[in-house]
C-alpha cells in the first residue's frame, strides 16, 4: 500500500506529464478510488502545490513549484 506522500507525488507527476489528465484517468492509473483521490487533490490544493485552471471539463492542472 502506498503512503499518502507517495500518492501525492504520483498524482503530481501525472499532472506534470499531462496537464489535462482527468481524475478518472489518475484513479485508474494509480489504482486509487476517486473518493480518496478527490481528498488528496483537496490536500494538494490546500498545500498550494496544485491548482485547477478553468472548469472541470476543459480546464487544466497547474503544478506549483
């Protein structure tokens, strides 16, 4: 089982590789349930490590260095 920090890094890596990647795509690739993934994304947003630019359908992920 992956640690939360490993999961967060894996999510960020996927967002860096494809800024238009969907939550469903990340969920399937990392084998993380969507509900848990949404919580991880919320944590990453609170930590100011990522942000969503645009809407959910056509927006992109921005990884903040």
